[in-house]
């Protein structure tokens, strides 16, 4: 066994029962497949954005697509991220023929350091950039030496996994380079999965997107299943072409009177490359800032995906050596992350950059759901400081990585699948993706929506969803802990975040049962002690009464029961007085 922290015992708890209806039970029921049927089992990505991981199973062969993480929701304080629940694969590790990674975003590769060791390090198949990003992530956990990988050098490459899966690949346009779509050929039918995808019919570089060649995988003998990422299924139109973004950013850089600061996603290597090219042509210098961005650009240079004159690049520390109208800074933090570069600039905490009224600041990014308020506050801050702020609502300075409604219609028309499975989004977006397909004439009876843990089955009778489900629960990563944070701990954190903590320290004479001194009270996040002396006095009085009432019979004192009584009675009293429910922590010292 590899000596690593990822081998610690994994314990799982449901965050909230209502989120996982029908899936909470004692133990874990194994669901065995029948022979000669293809099973599709998503372990994540079907009811949220993130933790994408799908199992494909045929007899004794298993192929896995992606192992991603999901970032925590607002009611998950202290959680770093969430990873897929892989209990279904326990005891089946020897059947895993390979793990295919569609692209290098963390919601597709971020859980690999935690899950791959648990599964016995099956071989990983991915494109060059994806593998480099994966190795960098594994190095952070001292696990890179255990990776067994196969680099996919061409989208025309085909290979066999086990006895029943043959893999073909195709190029996909997304917001990161080297994204691949996957075709799994099986005896019952062919699965077409573009991963995260979009159309770009007029790209800056490369060929226009065209998925019409995928129609050949749907035949009378072997029907095809299109697993279609549906994140943009409520947005009208088509995704903006990267060439339009390029033209607009170039106009801004040409016209800007002074310094330019561009915030974008660190994974958008092509966008950064285009900015460098524009700056070089205009005789400007480019400074990158943000650990992940510098790392990704360095990797892309190392593997030959980026080529530019090194003289155009300068260290962020040296920007004041040049006139402001010669500087383009490309930074992270367009999502308003607390300590990311753009937020530090806006707050005046950045060592080299202070916002000037002559600055032009570009948000070359979309808004990730859940970040709306944070980004708005960041924009407000920058506007107040007088900078010229340009974002997507003003000008087309960003093209997203996900297809919109007209793109979805075009994909289905070009691919012509027998069955459609909307994937990789919240449930309502999957439903909306289904409606888009229906509105364009796709038969409703051939559209299926899987939940996490659902089992989709393709056999000689067609496709259907099994009545059985494999149990799926949240697996939280918190510091070095994996799966050791459960609903009780999260509930306590939520209480602390909402109503604070109220500690009562009482010293009790073990012989007489009397309180020795006035109880000490510590309040954190509940009330300010100096301004609530009357309330605290009443609490002390009630604590003394509870202790002396419970110890009045002079028998052995049940200290656990005594603490529970203090917790319950004082908690009720405080709620009556304040309508708040702080966490009550009674400490009884026996002397």
C-alpha cells in the first residue's frame, strides 16, 4: 500500500437527509450487474456543478470517465471541497480497465489524488496538457511516482480497454486546451460523450467546431447514446466566438491610455496567449500574477503549446520600470476570491499594483453560479476607485466554455443519436436541456435524466433506468481529513457561524453538590458580555439553581446528565430572551 494520507479511513455521512432522499441506509447494498448489458452509473455531476465521475460497466469490465471535485456550498463551513463517493467500486478494483480524463479542469481531475490510490492506481488515459496538470496536482500530495499514465497524442487514436470497451476520441472546443470527447464502443451500443463542450465556428486558431462526423456511431445494429453537458441550457443563442473576443480585447488594449489589468481564469491558456501576442505586436510588456496562472502558462510553454518572444514577459515586481501605457497585467481573481490577485489589488493589499484612475480593468470571464454577489462587490470597489472597468455586460470580452441553446440544437442535429442523456449540471438544467431537445423534434421517450447513483442500462431491448440505485453520499475533504466530517460536525459549524457559542464554566463541590464560585461565562459570536450584564446574571443564577436542584439528594452525581440539563435549560432561556440559538458548551469542574 502506498504510504499516503489518502489511505486514511474514509467515513461518510449525508449532509442533510432531504438532499439525498431515498439513499440513506445502514450499510451499503451491492448491486450486481447482469451479463451482456451496458451500465452507466454517474457518481457525481448529475445534481450539481462539479465532482464529475461516471462509471461504464459491461460484464467484468469497468471504464471510468473523470474524477472531479466540487467546491463547497455556503452551508458547508470549513470544507475545502467534495469528492465522489466510490463505494460502488469496492471489491471491483480489479475490473477497472482504465480511467479516461476529458480535460484538465479541477471539476474533472481534482479528486484523482484521493480516489486513484483507493482504487489501486488503474491506468489513466488523457491528453498531454491534462496529464501535466494532473501530475502537478499529484506532486502536491507526493503521489506522482505511482501514476500509471498513457498520453493521448491524437484525437484519431483508438485503443481497447478490457474485452468489451473500445475507445475512440475526438477534439472538443472548451475553455482549456487539449479537451477531448470520448466514444465508448460496446457490444450493445456506442456512447458519445463530449465532456464539457462548445461550438466555435470562427476560432482564432485551428479548425471550426464540427460534430457531424459523430453521426456515424449511430447505426441500426449499434444505437448511440449522446451524453450531453447541459450547463447552458437556459441561455438563448450561441456561444460567442473566440475571434470576436480577440478583436474586442485588442481594441481595448490599443485604445487604453495607460495600464491595463486583465482578470481571467488561470486555465484559459489560449486567452492568455492571445493577450501576449497582442501586447507584443503593440510593443507592450506583459506581467502575469497568480500562482495557478503562472503554473499553467509554464506547463503550456514546457510542452510546446505556447510560443512567444520571452522579452515580452516581465516579472510583476518590475512593472514600475516601464511607463504605465506599456504595461498589461494578466491576473487571477475574476471570481472575487478573497486572496486572489484582483481582490488584493482592489483592496489595496497588492505589493506592486494600486488602482489608478487611468487604469483599464477587464473582466475576461463569466460569472460562476454562486459568485454573483462577491463579484458585484469587487466591481463596485473598482468603480469607486475611478478605474475604467470593462466586463461582459458592457462588451464581449469573454466567451464561455459551455454551449447555449442553439448550440445544443445543432449538436443533436449533427450527431443524430438514438438516445439522449443530459449531464454535468443541476437537475433543473438537465430538465431544461431535455426541453431544448424536444423543442427541436427529438423524441421525448428517448431522453433520460440520471441522478447521482442512478443506473442507466442499455441492452437488446433498448435503454432504460433501473429501479435500483447505488447509494451516493457527500465525501468531504477538510484539511488532511477525507470523509471524516459528517452532518453533526457541519451542523455544529453552521450553528457557530449563525448564532455563535456560549460557554458556561461551573465549579461544583463533589461532596456537597454546591456551586463553589459564580459560573464563568465566555461568549463568542453571540452577545457582547459588557452590554448584557443583566442577561448574564440571570444565566448564572439559573445555572446555580439547576446544579443545586440536581444534586440535592446527596447521592452520586451524574455529571453527564447535569451538563445536558444545563445545556437544555439555558439554551431554552437564551432563545426565549434573544431568539437566537448559540451552541451551549457547559463545562462542569468537580472539586
